[in-house]
């Protein structure tokens, strides 16, 4: 049983982050979207890579129901 504001256990989510450069990054879990986003920063935006951490990525990413 779930409480208000809590997702049922059978729902699956994924994460999407739209980078301002136009790239759309995806991950199946929080850890994965953080890994993908930080790798993208290091490869495509190395001058900004040190300015972002896990919490920044998670604030920018959207959690969506998995298809």
C-alpha cells in the first residue's frame, strides 16, 4: 500500500535531461543519469565539468514513467 505522494511499487521510471546544447541524455536510474550527464559534461563541455555534481544533475533531470 502506498501513502499519498508515493509511487506504487509496480511503476517504473526513467530520467531525462535536456542539455542546453541540444543533447537529450537518458538514464534508467538516478545513478545512471548522473553518470551519463557528468560524462557528457566532461566530453562536450570540459570548461564547465567541475561546476556540476550529482545534486545539480538530479535537479535538472526529469523523472518520467518508463514506457
